[in-house]
């Protein structure tokens, strides 16, 4: 991994903590945030102290490598608990945002476990998570979904800010390879056809000013990992986001997925993921790409092959032909499912971010 080694040596003089923005959704973003959160300057205590006898003591890593962390999260989910609340209360789906809150909170915090708790029975309650219901209640009380997210984040004493990518109640629409249009994230994911183009309805859903400001002042901006269309591109369709990324002074890094996924990315190489993103942003937005080169066990490959999925080919030369520098390494952990190793990904990102901070100071 020579690119990272060079960065580490040249970045040793950069000591200012980083300003980081992470864009995405689903389990990919929450996994990345867990890695990054361990390097964020810790909050002085917890809003309630529940489950933390040392709640008033500064953390040992109070002087972290990251001074500001902002998560920018997709809000187009229309399935499960989030979808039910979206329909019943005409509100934005809270599920991905709740996952990010939990990821950025203290892992041993009782409140974090409470927010992640999902009811297993009860008429009207079964399937709902407590955190989703809590955000719904705060939204009803305040009349402002964005404010509800910020208040819930304070209660969890999250190490970072969490923003919905837009507060517009937008629906995903996909044009499939047979020319048909499919509405709604759940229907798109369930379709057997391949996605050709993704759109938002309404098409002019605008980004939050706070999000655009965070991108403008960031030293490091990440996109991914996550479902190519429904977790990543959906954010990049929001008005203002592509322009902000194109003009950002910070380093822009794409964290490539490990495996292909159903109708979102079957058969696509790493470079083709970037090409699909650029087709929607209509402008280059990446300086670097983190690409996994680990080889998985035959058992894992067989299990994923049964679902039509396979490891994403790290076609490094084609990535760099797009003007994107490539950091290729083992970024995976292999258990029941293949997941990114949050610590290894974070280490590579921080090495890149230090150089960006040095250039921008």
C-alpha cells in the first residue's frame, strides 16, 4: 500500500485535528462511523449518564485526531419501521439516521442500546425500533425533523453531527434496463431488472445549508461504503451536493464496496462503480478510492455466489485512468457476512486526511 505509506511519512508534520464529512447510508455508513468515532474529540459526559458511572470524566482520547465529524445520511427508505412511520406521520424515515446515532454514541451506553432496541411483539409496536419512535415523537413535538435528529443526538452524546441529506420528502424513482420506471426504494430493491438511472421526485430536493457548509470546510470527505444506488447515489441527487463536492477543498475519497449486490451492482468492477456515480453527478468528485484486494474463503464465495453476488474486481488501472488515485489493501473482515474492517479503513482515511489538513491549513 505505497500510497498510504508515502502519505503517512509526509503528513507527520500535520497536527491539526481533522474535519471529516461521511456521506452514505445503511450498514456501510454506520460501520465506517464506528471506526471514525474512536478518533473524535470526546464530549464531556453524557446527556443522562445512564450506564456510565464515569459520565463526567473526559475520555482518554479527548484530544482526538478528528475535531469535527458530520454524517450526511440518505432519507429515501420506505420499508420496515421507517416506512411505516413515514406513511403514518408524513415524516422522513429515521432508520438510517438512528443507526448513525447509535454508531457515534458510546458503545456501552445504555441509551444507545435502548435506541437500537426493536419491539418483538405488540399490536402496532412489533417491528418498530425504540429510536425510530423516539425521533417520531420529537418530530411531532418540535414540528422539525432536522431539529428532532439533533436533539436525539444530544441525548446520545454522539461524537459528531448527523444531518439528513435533505428535509424534502422525496421518493426514489429508477429507470430500469427495459425502460420501465419503478417508484420507491423497496420496490427498486425488489426488482429483478438492472438499474440504469436513479432520480428523485421531486427532482429539486435541496441540501441543508449546514451540510453544504460542513463539506466546504472539511479536510476529508468520504462517500461509501453502501448500496451503490439506494445508499450512495441517492445522496448525490440532492440539489447542491454534487456542486459542493466538486468545489470542496478537502480530500474526497470513495470507499468501494466489497461485494456486488442484486440489481444495484451485479457485474460491476470498482471503476464502473465510480463511473455510475459520475453519470449521476455529471462531474468528477473523487480524489482517491479505497479498494479491497483481500481474497475470501471458498465457503464465503460459494455462499455469496448462491445469491448471485461476487467480490468487486479492483481494476486499479481503470480507476486511475479516471483521475482517481487508488489505495488498494485488505480492508475486509470475513465472518458470517463480509464487512469492512472499520479500524483498517479508518487508519487509511486518517493517513489521507492528514495530508489534506496540511494543505488546507
